[in-house]
C-alpha cells in the first residue's frame, strides 16, 4: 500500500471515510506491536534499512523505536491512561466506579506530524492504533523516510488487515488551503504537532464538533541550585547530552539554563562548553536560516558579555551564552542561554507568565530542596520534571504536555444500567456450576462450608476457574467446619485489601497512626496478610506482632513505641488486656467474633479504650462482606459494593461478584442478620449472632441464650464461657468451661428456669451427674484464633 497523494479538493470526497466494521482486541494489537518490535532490533530488517537513511548521531534515536513497540512499555501507557486496557474492547467495571466504562475511538483522526524528530510521527501512529481510530497521517517532508519505513514494517506483520483498515498515509501540497479544509472537515478529530502558525491554520479549518488536539511549540530548560551542583557527578556531561540529542529540536530539549545567583557563572559556562566540545554526537549542518538565527543569538550575548564581564563560549558546533531576559527561545542547534534566579519562589514567579509554553524542566538540586522546587515549578506551569541527562528519555505512561495523550484520542461512554449480578453469573466457568446455571440468582442452589470442604482444592477443583493461574491459597475452617482451601487471584486479594483500607480510612485511620496487628499469622491464614496490606495502603506505621505474641513482648512493644491502635480477635485481645492493665490504647479494630459488653468493659477499664470498630465482616470462603462507618451502632455494617445479601430464615446468604476465580454463589454464612436500611449510602444490616446457637442434648432443645441468662446471675457475661458436648462412657456429657468461678448447683437451677424444654425432660439430679464445670482458660482454635463457644464432639 502506497501513500495516498491528494491533488485536489474534489479528490478528498472520493476517499473512504467509513469506519472499519471489524477491529482487533487490544491484546491482539499488542501482539502485533511485539512482532514489529523484532523488525526494529539492531539486527532487524527495518532497522538495517533505516540505518542508511539517518545520520550517525541519530542512531541512538533509531534504537528507541524498538522500545516504543515493547509490550511492557505499551502496557504501562495503557494502564496510566485507562487503568484497564480491556476498557478499549468492551464495557468493564473499574475500581471505585459503580458504572461500567468503555473508551471508544473518536473515529477518523487526522495526524499532522512535525518535521523536527522522526520518533514523534512514529509515536503518533502508535497512539492512534492503540486507540483503534481510523488514522490519516500526514508526514512532514523534512522527516519522512523513517516513519514511512515504520509504516511498511506494520504492513509486514498485518496478517489480519488491521493496519490496512486503520492507518492511511496521505500527502498534499501544504499551501493548498482548500484541500486542507475539506479534509479536516471530514474528520472527527485533528491532532497537530507543530508551530503556532500550523496550529492556528488547522484550528481555523475545523468544524465546531471536531475535536482539536494541539501539541504546539513548547520550551524546556534547566534549573540548577548551588547545593545541587555540588552533589552531582558528571553533571556537565549529562547537561551536554540533553542539549546535543536532536540538536535541541525536541520539545523536551533545554534551551535555557537558570542558575542560582550564588553559582560562579564564568566557571559554569567554561565547564559546560568543555563538555559540549567533547560530545560524541556531532551537530548536523546548518541551513542558511539556521545559521542566521545562530549568529543573532551570538551577537546579542556579546553585548551582554561587554556589560557584565561574563564571557560567552563558542565552539565549532555549540555556543553557551549569558543572558539577562526571563525566558527566551534559543536559536537551537546547541545554542544554550544562561540565566539566573534567587529562590524557588523567584523562579516560579518569573515563569508563571509563560505557563502555556512550559514543558520539561531538568532540576538539579539537593534532596532536601527538591520537594519545594518541584512544587513551585509545577505551580508555574511546568508539565514534567526530570533528572539531568534524562530530559529526552520519557517514562512509559507519563503525560505529554500535562495531558493523557491516549485518553484524548477516545471518548468515554459509561453504562449505568448494567446488571452486575447477571453478568457475573453468565461468566461463571467452574465445573460445579456447569449443569446448574439458572436464569436468575434465586434459582441457584444454596451452598455452605461443608460443601466447599467436600470439594476442597486437594480433593477436586470443582469450584476453581480454569483461568485461575497465580494467586494465594488460604486455609479456612475451624469455627465453620473442617479444613478447606480457598483460592484468591492476586488482583482479587489486592481488591479485598483496597476495600478494607478504604473503610479504615473512613474511620479515621491515617499515616500518623501506629498500629499493632494481632491477627493470627502464617500457617495458611489470610486475616493477618489482608490487614497488613490494608494498613500499608493506609500508610500507617504498623507493628506485625501476630496473635501468638507473648504478654511480655506485647507490653514491651506497646510501651516502647507508644502504639495506640490494635487490630485483632476480641477474645485474644481480652486475654492480653486482663494481664496488662495500665496500657493506653485508644482504638480497637476487631473481627472474627462479636465485641461483647464484657470485653468492652475490660478494655475501657484496663486500657482506657473508648473507640471500637469492626475491621470488616468477612470470611475466607466468601471474602469481604461488610464494613463499618462512624454512624454504625453495635454489630451494624454496610455491604461492600459487589456483594449481594439475601436473608433466608434470618440467615445471611452471600453472593460475591468480587470472587471470579473461585466464585461463591448463595453461600450460607451461618450468621443471623437483620437488614436495617437500604438507601443512597448502601445496604445496612446488623449481625444478630449465629444461626446455630441451638444445642440438642438429652432429648432437649436448649438455646445458648439460656446459658447466658443463667450465668449472668453469677456475673459471667456472654462469650466468657465455652460448652463442649461429648460422649463419656456412653453418656451424653456437657462440659462448661469459664475463667470465672461457676457455682454449679446455682447455675443448673437457673438454667432450668430459663429452658422450659430442658425442665420438661430432665431433673436436677440427672443434670448434676451429666454437667461438668471447670474453671480454666477457654480453648482458642489454633488456626482462626477464635473462641468457638459451642463444640460438639459426639
């Protein structure tokens, strides 16, 4: 395919401006550029062809084409502008955004490329193709050969006609305004790289509805402090490199150097001139016009030299010129102007008047000075700040001229009516649900922990998606059944931590806080890891003590580092509080158990703690379910976005659209809940306890609340006792365990008063023989660090 040569305005109407009916996925486009990349490696076919068309000094820039096509570089650019590259293919959900989002191409996109550097035209093509526009590219006659070869290399790997449909090279006589106007008015968007005259010419040709994207003339410069100059090695060679590459023709090339007034300018000019003189990159021959501009700069500086006794330096292909004006373009071609300033505020005020034209600043300062200077330069209008020697080495994903360049080549469409749950169900691809797919969520079968245990990742992978490649495998079990294993992809686990962190920040957690993490660590447990990463996102100072910490070490850490906030399981923290009265703890974030009044009483008395918050309602099987805000009362939570709550016979049944690699649909949590409200803030619900707070023994049906009521008469609060059911010598036995002394006869008498069912079935003498009471520590589950109140060993 050759370049399309347009010779008349009438010919414009004969061009095909219909948008392609087919395109490639962004993944396939990245694969295409990966193929092109190999053609531009030093031994590659097109690099070898291009090598003969550029000066020796431009070979370094030629090598950069391979970098432009590198998958990792393109992925980073896409991530910076779109977060999820898949949003260029279809509507996708984005973190922290409730609707689905799609970045559509603007359509017909005209590229007017500049003649200063060939990389600009190549990058413009890449940008247009990544965003799937139909690209019409006018190459500059001054910078034509290498971009044309790049176009040919794209065609060489274009096995699916993507390039043929999405990229056209066009030419016309630049002074033909009628061709220009007719062509521009066929476009959905026009992107111009060039000088002010070109910018205004194309802008005036645009229709009102045409998107106009300008990359006009910009000026870049150095700012150097005395402290910074002292601390840098090879600094003059690095500055010379930025000046010599592309002979200052790039918008990021420095044209001025601002020196702090205390720097010896004579010495600086001399050393910079020496570095320029020994540069391995030789300047291209000057045109007559360029030579005139170069001389004009020189003679203006001669006058300044005469008045101020600051000598200029001129070599065979460079000149370093002292100057008194605030900011002035140089003649380019290695003509650099030296100016001065007094402070960060001074340089900011000087440059503010030119904010529209400012682009890159090479900043040389001390580490201590850098934040102030960077902030003041940004306020003045500088779009990019770099280290010396890197002004022309842009970072992948950086903005250009202060804007996200790829994003500008799309328009954003959001779908606020998307049905997240049905879309989630439609994409489920695990074996367990292959023959169980239903029309709606309510038609899916209920599942529970026992069922997940039967299909543990060890026995089979019925709940695991074939797309599950890398991530975490955590163990769950104990209080909800036998040991089982759950898979979280790395993005899923990070999303969990992001949600938790956001909820903690809403409760006031910030970077000034010192936090002790006392959840159980290691041994395939998830809670410690999730809290640790969430606290990292909150930027707190954290102390990963773990739930196994000794009382002695715990007390030492709290006192030594003045830790004021703790995360952990209530019963474990309760044990520590009883042994460490006098410590000062301000906030407790808890999970795994309900925070009862007895626990609070001890925390308030022994630690002076007054604030108690849920660290999140969650389970390993399901993931995050709910979070608290400051308006939540005891045991109240809001549902996390992406979680569906059904209440069936008072039990919370959860479906999580956040878990796609090991999906959980209609999971019976075993927790009793009540929905409090559903409004703009979300769904608020209250945890009421466990569904399984019933025990069946000796033919009677007894509720745990009956035990709580009976023990309350002896001053023992809820969750401060433990019940084991077992068979001893063929007899059903109930073992009651508490740290507090229990008067057995008084307890049984009270229990019979509260439990009518027990009173009808058994007598006092029978119960005295079948109930054992022990005053000892409650047994904590070794994995979850939870105190399981009812354990049945029968």
